[in-house]
């Protein structure tokens, strides 16, 4: 059997036992232990710069666009008038970079708990941190839970761009977090949270969707292809306070010419609709979760 | 940086440099050098049994269903009356296992060049090789090229379940192969070939689609999620002799209750439609290929 030689970073985690993605590293740019997590920035042979938190790949320069576009535009295009957006997490800046592209958005408040992620991103990952510099963005270094407790009824959209449910982000997958987001939303508000993949963690995805469904009158789960995430894709749980919301049918459709100007490489309205079509085994698990 | 210890199989190939998927191996079940390729069968910790040809993962027990269902039912459900099917390659038997599920199919001819793959599959991969035992299936150990030269105008569907375009399968991606398939089809016939992923080999996928377009009046490219393939997905190039074919809209729609009886875990008509929706960057590359 072939084995990897020196100079590869391998992602090993109990969330996906027995399988591991590796990237060939040309340089370790940064390595630190922050107050919250281990932070690693790599220069790789084939995927540009890569951010790793607690041993898990968060984004690579080559394919981060699909995740950022989708976690931003699935909720934005499901809302008729998304003026005020809250981003919880997302310290690299990639989500903010996408949200500012929506012409209706007036303010973006971003709450990241780990100041070190912000600093590392600004220094090494400018292709994402550019989002943090936009004049519409107000950045807070704070705990998303605490921040929302003090800001009720203020946001049209809340995007939770978290790491996986181990470590500092674990609480962002609990029912109490969905309840808290509900109080921070304006009427008709929409939430969108990173929610893992049905191919590795089907039960966990179904549980997160259940939490969302028990809190919001409308909830759904859509996916995006991200080759460097485990199983090559990641999903998002969306919830809406507006009973009329149909996440599968965007209320705002951008024309292809507009999307070109917005430098969108992944998202359009067709991709939006298709992202909610799940394999039969996953669709069944999601529907079964309605009955719990 | 974490490194993998002993007991992992790592897939390393110049088709996707700098990135590698690894599976934790509990037992090497079989290893041989056939007349055509290196054959390896592994028992893994998390993905069941795995077939590896020339160092590339062909299928794992855990997720092979999505590939097999899609390469079979995308063409089958795009044809109004698919009676006679030819499978080129597919020696593991997984595609035949799916094709026999379609009630309209009367005969399946399968041409596999490497008798060793057939033997290994029958011995170690019975969850797939069961397809080879079906009474509708006639198995030939032969070169697909040679076989088709002698069998013109005989098939409604030709499915090419090949390995990647390095080694014995390279010729199956050339324009001459599409021309040959055309002569082996009956009027209105349809072809479907494994065609790689836009995330790792965009130019190659676009080229294969160009070959298909230059041979068939209708051609398209759809994808399936397969977590253990490079980038987590794989695509199929489809071509039809019937100008009215719209691959994005299946002419045969199976009901969910029928699909349950057929033990389909991935495919339904919604998945069929969604599989042809590509990310913007890929859609643009596919359309650009029309002009070459």
C-alpha cells in the first residue's frame, strides 16, 4: 500500500473515523494556541493557503468560495428585504465578503469569539479578511450567545459560520441556540447555520434540523459541494419566522450578468433550488425527524 | 502537524496532485497484478470492503450505491423504452445490479476486459457481483472497442463504467470511442460514461463533453456525490441520438413506493433533475466548450 511521505497535513477526527483527507504542505505560515483553539495556517501545493482550527480544515483558498457564497446567499435570497445581517463566527471574513455583495444589505454585525482568528486572517488570508474591512461591517470580539441576549429583535438574517460541533462551537448546534437566535431576529427573520454532512453524520444533521424545526415554523436543509470538507460537501440548516417562506424557491433571483459583476463562482438561483434536493436516504432521515 | 500512522491506504495520483484521501485498513484481503492493472481489495475500518485499481479507489461498500444508481438510471430514465443495455467495464457488477432493477430492460450485455476483476469481485465483493449473476446479464471478457465493432445497431443504452483516464481506460475518453458507441446504438439510443469531476479536472471534463457533443445531437453532464472519490463527487457525460431528448427532465418517473421496492438509496426524479445543475464556474466551462 502506498503511504504518504513527509510534508503532508492529515485531517484526523473522531467525527469521521477511519477516513482522512491530506494536503501537501509547502510551508507552515503560522501556528498558535489561542485562548479557544489551535490555529494553523498552511501554504499548500495545490490548494493555496489553508486555515486549520483544532486540526480541522476550515477553508482552502481553492474552494472556499462555494461555502461562503452558499451560507450567505441561501438565506439572503430567501428573504424579501434583508437589511440587517448578523454573522456569528466567520472570523476569517469570507462570509462577510459575500454578504456585502447583496445590494439590499445595509449593516452587517459580525461577532467572533476568538480575536486570534481575526488577526491571523488579516495577516495571512487577505482573500477572505477583505470582507472584514468593508464599511458596512461592524466587528465585535464577543461570545455570540452573550451578544444576542443583549440584542433582541434587531436582525433580518443571522448566519452562523461555526466550526464543527467539537470544541468552542459545540453550543451552536443546541436547541437553546436556535431559541436565542429567534429572539434576536426581526419579524420574518431567517437563520442559516453550518450543519455538517449527511454522508458522515446523518443523525447529527437530522438532530440539528429538528432543533430548528421545533423553534421556527419553516425549516430546511441544503448542501454545497466543498471538496476539502469531509465527504466533499457541507450542509446548512435554515429556519424562518415567516410561515410563507419556501427555502427551495428564492424570492430574490439575480440575473447571470449581475452575478458576474458580483464575482459569484458557485451560486445562482438554479444552484439554490438544487441544493435542497437530497439523496433518498438523507431525505428519509430528514422527514423521519419531523416525528420526534 | 498530524501525520497518518501505519495501516492507512492513501490514494496518490497525478490526476489530483497535492491532495490525498486515506482509509484506515483493517485487513488486506487480496492483492494481484493482472494482465491489465494492479488489483487490491481492502477491508476498512469505516467504509467496509474497498476495491482499488492501479492505486485508485473504485468503490467502497459504504458509498458505492450513489455512483451505481446514477450511472444506470440517468440514461435509463432518459430513454422511453430501454430494452437492450450494454455495459462496458463495470467488472465489479455494481452497475449491472442497478440496471436489472429497471422493469423495461430485457437484456444486459456486459463486456469487461479484465477477467481478474470479475473473479476478485465474485470472491470478495458479493454486494456488487450479485449483479453479474442475474439471468438477464450476459458476460463477455473482451475489449469494449473490439466488441462494439462487431455489434452495430444493437443497443438502446451503452453505459461505460470505466476507471480514470490513465491506464487501460484511457481510450474510453477519446472522440473515436464516442463514434464507435454511436454505431453500436439502435436509433434513439443513449450513452452514459463516467467522466470525472469539474473540481479537479475541469478541462478534461469539458473535453469529454466536447467529444460527446461532436458525435451526438444532444449531450449533457450530470454529477453524483461519492464521498470517497476525489473531490467527493463524480460526473457522467450523456449523449443521445434522439434530438428530442432532454436529459434534465426524465421521461420515466418512478414513484417513491416503486423506488423503495427497488432498494434505491440515492436516485429519484428530483435527484435526476438536480444532478445537471452545475456551479457557475463549471457551467461556464461547459458552455464555452460548445464553441471549440
